[in-house]
């Protein structure tokens, strides 16, 4: 059934019909299309376009169509070019010519924009729940080893001691920002375009505010031309999804390193690793590598949509048919990745002995410079002096804490006997008491803040 063939003398070429159709991917919008159509039927009834009996018949027919979709029993026809055509065609089969009244005052342009926004709002909610699950796994892991010391790295070089709890919560907060972005994307999607028609609005007095309320939108679009072409909300969703993918990729990258024989800080559970078809000894972090790889896919989805949008004139253009697949793919990807990552974190086995073995005294070089600064030496000078101490230890082939007090004093007379007490990792962690630091009380405060973000 075609919704537009009256002015054409011949049928669409079969290959062009296939090229033009979007049903193979937009059929997943059936629930949103039916929900929005029911609201539109009620709006037409309130506007006096449909009688009460007509509206009830259409709504009952639409609910029957929904039931067929839900049961997997909906029968698509060859000429169903999109989900809107399929639903209206089946509705008309059920209720007869009355089904043709449903599209009064409505265009597929504002119809698809409404359906798509409803889908994005639901997808934001779903992803937010998945993120919460991963955040809870991170909190549980952090809580179990909150103060277990490990090296922290910058430039992938040993830098300063931190703790497992500090490292793990360091990946919690980017996810909190991801949830905020998704909430913002959801709010920007929650503007109703229905009632905008093809581009110029509708001549039928449908109450758009009532429509918005019925469908869960928080606002009504202010310009019909903009409403049917606006896909900012889709780009917002993809940007949020992409940043989430980037954060998951960074978490994965560090865990891949930490699980390697060269680090050995963690052991992946067998349930989240794979083997080699040739090398019997291998335990590969494939789930983490795939998560890292999926970030590229998400970035591609975002850049592809932006490239599609950048040159479009106002109102609807068929290019916008390309807007849905990137979002569907992004949501499907993250719907799988997030629970898998939560499982990885929940089953991760720590190796505190391996972490402790990497806690070299050189990690406390900054503490040694702070020691001098607290005794009046300008920090820049203290930095240089400790650099000389580090070089001297390297030249002597000893660890930093193996230098004697006279050797330290040969670099600076400010060093006293208590300088040797600097080389205590737990004391170094405890000294950083500022909010966000590594001290046990600071970590407890951070943990409480994290728990407040994702209450059970």
C-alpha cells in the first residue's frame, strides 16, 4: 500500500523501491509508531475530526496491530516501505476505510520525528540503567580493596602510589558524567514535533500540548519547519553514546595492561576470557579488546550522522532516513557491552602481591620534594634537588630509599634524619587528605559520594 501514489502514472522501479524502503531497520519503531498514532487518534477525536466511536475503533485496531507485533505474528507485505506504511496498511485491513482517517492532518515527516524521539528517550533510560549496573560493580570492587596500594601511572610510567579503590573509582566518575549526558540528551529529545505536518503545521485544531502530555514529552516544538528536520537530539544521543564508549575503551585498555604477564595486577575470570586456537597457554582478554574496538564503531556512527546533517536544507529530506541505523547500532552495541563489562569487573581477581612488588621507592620522589618544600625550600628548587638525588641513586645502582642520610645531605643540608621516613607507601597515601585524594578518610568520603549516585 502506497501513501502517496495518486499523482504517479506508473509504479516505482523494483530496485528503486528496495533502495527507498527503510522497513528492514525502522520496523523496530513499531511500538513508538502505534503509541503515537493512538495519541493522534485521541487528538483528532478531541478536535472533532473523529467521532468517539471512530476513535475507539481505530485505537482498538492499533492495539490489535501492537499485539501482532508483540507476538511476532505481524505479516509484512512486499510494498510496506516503512513501519508507518505497514501499520496503517494493517490497521485499514482491520477497521476498513476508517483507517485512512488516522493520517488526517499528519505527515510521515512529523510522524517519524515523533517516533524517533520516543525511541531515543527510552534508549537513554535503558543505557542509564546499564551504566548504573557497571557503576555498582566498580563500587563493590573499590570497597573490597579500598586502600590496597598500587602504582599509579602517567605516560604509562610509574608516577606515584595510589590504591585500587582510588583507581577503580577513577573510572566511576566518567560514567557518572555519561549518565548526566544521557539525561540531557533525553530532555532535548522530549520536544513534541507531532502536529507540524510535512513542514507548515496542520489545519486541524489538535491540542498539541495534550498530545505532548499523553506521550511523555515535556515541550512542544515552536517551529514546524524546524521540528520535522531537527535531528540535534539524535546527534546528542550519539555523542553521549560515543563518550561512553570512549570511557569504556579506556577502562578496558588499562585492564588489558593490568592483566598482562608484564603487570599481573589482575586476573580475568575464565568466563570473560578466551583461548587461542594454536597456543594452549593463552588466556586472551577478548571481551576487553572488543570493548576497546567498539569505541571506533561508535565514533564512526557519530561522524557519519554529522556528515549527513551538515548540508541539508530546511524541512525534511530523504537523507534523514540515514539517521536511525547509527543510533540503533550504538544502542545495541552498548546494551551488550555494559553488562559484559559489569561482569568483568564483578569477577576480577586482584593480585595485591604483584601490585606491591611494583611499589618502588622512586614513586615517592615527589614526597621527598614536598619534604623540602615544607621546610622552606621553593618547590622548583626542591624539584631540582630531588632530581639530583634520583640521578645519584641511579648512578650508584641503588633504590632511592637506600641512599644514606649523608648522601642526601650532600645534595641539600635541609635533609634531616626524618627524611628517610618519607619512604613509606601507606604514609604517603595517608598524607593526601584533600577531597579526591588517596587518604583512607578521603576515599571513604568519595565512596559515600559514589554510593549516593547509584542507590540500590
